C-alpha cells in the first residue's frame, strides 16, 4: 500500500485534502485511482488507512476508513549537529541519516564553509531537507518525522542542545577513540561533525569550553557526509534499533 504524509489524518474530520505536493505524487507518479486505499501518516506517530474519494488534476481528497493507529514515541533521541556542505553531498547526508533513524537535525553554517555554499540560503536548504525526510519516511515506514532546526554558527547550534544529552564531537585530531560502551543505558545522544575543511580554531576553542567529549572514528579519514552516517549507525545499533 502506498504511503503518504499529511497532518490532517489525525484531525477530527475524517474527510480531508492531501497536500498538493503529496497529491501530485499520487496522481502523476503513482497514477492512483478513485477508491484506492493509501496509508497516511501525520509525522507525529499517527497513521491510518484512507480511501481516495475524489481526484482532480492537482488535489486528492481522501476519507479515513481505518483505525487511527498511534506509535510509541522513542525514549532515546539521536540528534545530529551537521554542517552545511556541497548541495549534492548535503542532500545525500540528510537522506541517509533519516534512513538510519536520526530523530533531530541541527544544521549549522561552519566557519570553514566551502565557497560553493558559503552564501547559500540556509532556509531554502532546510526546506529541501524537509522534503527529503518526508520521502524517506514514506519509504521506510517511520511515522515520526525528525525535527529540523537551523543555526547560524556552531556556537548557536550548541546552545540549542538538550542539557541531559551525552554530547560527542568527532575530529581527526582527537586523542580518544569512540566506543559504544561509554554510551549510557537510557540516555539520549548528540553527535557533532564538521565540514570538508574541518573545524576552525575558534570552533575548537568553543568545543574545549563545553562539556563535550571529543572523539575520533579510526585511522581512515571519513568524508564530511560519511562521518555522521557512520557514527549514527553505531549509536542506533547501541539503542537496539538496527
């Protein structure tokens, strides 16, 4: 059964319109027909089986015919603090992190940003990221959409972190190797990674002033888009989600 994202599925009205972008996918790409059944999720853990009752060129209207199901919210949250990098690499990174099961993204503009993205509109990149995350969630069956926040700098991103999280930053100059066994039994985890050119001196000084554990991931130097995917997989595996 095809899956579609629409916040209206969990509202009181059983009949509702699907957002235009999602309707377009159903109508143009999947060639959905009237009376077809689709699964719709609201991004907050709720989903239900719905029947297509009306189609136009751009909009699809459905009626909720199944029981509204509620998934249990995850107790342990994985947050990734990731930099803006080259567009194609950035989109790949967001896609794969969403597939692994990252619960929250904080996207920051690094001091040593690549010139090709230094002046990019961060808000537009965030919007594109939201579209990627929705598509990933449709495919992998996740009914909770990860939260996304933007920040102008690493300093601002760190201020957005939850105080009770275990926070790790990954840098090739770190002296201690990351070990999954140091993760708490019930704690949530935040990981911070840098851009292609690494962290600036000012960012490293900032990190040293915070209660952040600095680690490295092994002898191989990983790409900016690969490092967060690699360590997120380790953390989610520790959570028992992989």
